């Protein structure tokens, strides 16, 4: 029996972007106009990490995320997308989850209200970077919302990235670039009010601390509080950063900083809604439906402290050393439901309450030397460095009042008594992970418009401890090579090809309570890239193939340990991706990406990871209205193809398949620059009120947000 949970109600006309209205010949014609900027400021940061602050552009001229070298997008032999400060401001992308959904080529799986997985090219993204320093997920997922107020932009490098992301992953690398102190005085205030009584304020002050400006500082604070479309759910969060930078000499700069974020959600879902009745029939829930109790919550804290020393050895070579300490913690009282209801009575769903605590401490050291050298009549680039990190994790859970009926689940209102937590069972995990690596890369300029990018990363990865009674131990060495070839057809067009492999020990356990074998695999990519208007407009078309062994796939929830267990499967992903980002012409910005996977299959050539959409499309466009000075408007459309999940069989032997049909979510914005300092904006999300499930990653799910709106007042100096 095949049951659809939703039908596509969004006609393709809703996916038309303003960018499609411009003839191709005019898009790529010469642009004699200058870039429009508002309150341009000079940001103090290492030269290899450019900033987007102060620019209206959706694309950056250079990035060092892929290889550690400062390269233009056209000369980066992998697909690169950037979500700039301008795009975050235009569409009010205040959370990382919202930002990645609009970044193009990244699928966000919201499995619970406060836990998300990120997917690219069929595989989970397991490594984040902050200013190029790897911040791996010890538990494989992101718990709690990451606020974007502290970051200038993010880069997303598609495919494997074994050089700078230790130990590498074939999906993508997400690099968060912090906002830095500015040499000129700068201050801004943002006030926002939106649906469900959501209030938000951000204060940002930056500038010189001494008369000479050799010491500079920046202080950012963000606060948000509001309810939700989901029953009983609310979120209060605050984030701040304090960073100072000082010139110890003409060649040496010291930067010290501290960042914190605290999330305080109430009415948190652990797991989500049962998707079908015992006879296999799909359940049509209200969009506000939730399995959270009145007493459930999931508090998270993230604290980061860093010290960075930049030394300009000579005009061509620079060293950068960063020491980072990060502490993440969470405590929660959660309520999970098991079973599936009877279609007539709604009975059959039982309780599974838990108290959960998690602490993770990361200490990371990164040091690299980057520069240029001349050889055989050409100028080349090179980078060499070391990375060292230690992560210590502690997870603990206790359970009580398991297996009590919640009554008719269709009438559940969160009124389930909190256990006294006396007659409990418990599970815990204590393990440490050590990562040491040495990497080197070089971009060699060759005759006949060719260039060659070579690199390698030697890594040693160790772990000790236990997880739910299972030994969490390994000691592995691995060398990840990186090869990229580029051919410049002319000043605007480049052909490229790249190869790297990956190796990634993992923490997840199988049904036999054994840690899954390490992920191994290879990643290939080839394509074309174009750049115009001094790299303010970038485009790419790529073909990719990724082979990954021992990919963790959910095998269900094990009540004996209170956790999901997994099975390792070998997966191959092939497809193509097209991107366009930047300034089409003066006052017109676009960000678009289309990904199509030909295959996402296992060794038996059967469809794998069917909860991952095979096609995704993101179209974003913002344009200044020429006849009303200071007014601009735009659309952002996110579309994905059908996904499904095989849920097993009914007692009668009928197959149960949960389906999410293809759907599109369209967001609209308009802003008016009242004067040089003041701007007011209006954002309406999901303007066509599309109803859709947030994921089919697990056997439970919930619905995305309905139509909602916010107004924002921005003042800057």
C-alpha cells in the first residue's frame, strides 16, 4: 500500500525568479557601473579571509575555505557558494538553519524542533569550520539553533575537503567567518517583530580603542524571544561576541575573542509525530500538532574563546596561528512517543520520557604558513600547516515512566504528568577524540593557461572511552590527497577537474551495539566556471561522483538504550550542479543553485537514503526599484523533489511508505532606505502557505512553518 502524506500544490509558476526575466546576452554584457555599497567599512582580518560586510554583493571575490589558499571562486576546483551579509540582511536569515536552506545545494532535515541534520550531494555534513578552523560534530548533528548575528558570511564548499577539514567528508564543508573589529567607528541596531510574538534585537559596536587605531574592538549582542506555530513551543535565545585586535608591530597582529550563545526552548519535541496508523494509512495532522509536553525543554550553551596571531614575514608570506577553546553543553527534559495509533480509537501510542545531559569540550590548535613564490617565470601559491584538536564528550540519559499510554494521540495536548524520576534506568557515554594532521597545498601556474593544484593531508585520529557500554576506541592514520587541474579558456571562463578521498571514523552504533566502521570513500568533480565584473558575478556547472562506504543509515529507535541505532551501507552519488551568484548589473543581485542527482544508490544499485531529495532548486533575486530611490524587493524560492521512506509492513503484510511530494517554499522581501542611517524592511515567508513535512529522516516527522511575516528597523552609523 502506498500512501502520500502531501500532494504538490505549488505550480511551477511560483518558482519563477526575477533573474529569469533578464536576457542572457545582457546578463553577461560588460558592466560599466560601479558597485553600490552602504556604509562601507574596513574590516581587520587576515588577508586570506575577505569580508562581505559593507557590500551589497551576494558573491565574494576570494575564499580560502577549500584549500587554505586565497583563491577566486573561478580558480577553486570545487563548487563554492557563499551566503553574504547582504543576503542575510535582505531575507532576515537569523539562524544557520534558515541560512543553509537558502544557500543552494544544501538540504536541511529538521528532525526535531531543536536538532537538525544538513545534507549535500546525498551525504550528511559532519564538519563545520569557524574562520577555517574545523569544528567537528562529536554527535553528528547540530543541537540548538546557531544565531547568525556574530558572523559576516559563510562559505559552503561542495564535495570532499580533506585538506582543511580534518578528517574530511564527501558532502560539503561549511565555514563560518566571524565579524571582526573595524578600523573606522561603526555602530548598528536592529529591531525586529514578527509572527507569534517574536521579538529580536541586535546591537553591534565596533571601532578603534586607541587614538592611533593600533588596537580595535567589536562588541555584538543579540536577543530573541517568541512563541511558535507549534503547540507549546517557544524559544528564547541570546548571543554575544567580544573581539579585540591589536597591531603589536607593523607585521604582527594579535586578535583575542570570546563568543557565547544560550538557547532556552520550551515545549521541545524529542522525536516527532507518528506518520501512520496501524493499518498503514497516513495521518493528516494539523500543522501545529506536537508531541511535546508542557514540561519539556532542551537548553543548549555554546562558548568559544580564541587567540589568533598573524605575522607578515615579508610582502609575500604570512603565518597565522589560532588557538581555540570551545565548550558546548545541554540539559533537557524530553518526551518521546512510541508506537502507532489505531485508526478508530487513536490508542496505541506510549510514553518514553527522558532527562538528557551533554557536555563537549574542544581544544584546537591551527597554524599555517601561506604565500607566493616565483619559479620558471611564473608566480605560484603555497600553504603548509598543522592542525591539532582534542574533543572530550560526556552524554548521560535517564528514563522513567516508560510505556504508559498517552490516550488518543490525536487529542494530545501536552498534559502528561512529569515523572518523579525515581524508578529510572540510565545510559551514558564518555569518550575523547584526538585529531592531528599535517597538510600542504600549492597552486602551480603552468604554460598554456593551465594551473595545477596539489595537496595532501596526513592525519592521525585516536579515540578512547565508551558509549552506551560499547568501546569507543580507534587509532587510525590516513593520507588524503588532493588534485585539481584548471584551464583558463580566457579571462572569464575556466574548465576544471578535481579528486580527493575521505576517511572519517564515526561514533554511531549498530543494532549489535558495535561502533560502525570508519567512513571511507572517493570524490570526483569536473566542470566549468565563469566570473565577470571583477569576480562580483560567478557561475559554475559541475559533474560530481562520490563513493562512500559505511554510510550510517537509521535502523530505528532502540528503547533499551534510548537512542537511534544505525546500519552501515555503501553509497554512490552521481549528479550535476549549476550555480549563479552575484551582481547581474547595478542594483540587481541573484543567488541560484540547482542540484540533480542521477543516482543515489547502494552496491546492489537500489535507491538509498530515499529521504534525501534527488533534485533541489534555489532561486533568489533582489532588485533596486529604479523609480523609487531607496526601495528594493526580491523573492527567494526553495524547491525540492519528492522524498519517501519505507516504514515496513502492517500486520497484514502490506508495505507502508510515507511520502512527501515535491514542494516549493517562496519568501518575499521589501526594504526602504529612509536615509543614510535608517532602513525599514518587511519579510513574508512561505507566502503561498505550503504545507510540508520537515524531513523523512526518521519514522516520525512534523510540519514546516506556515505563512509568517516580520518587520525590521535597522539603524547604523
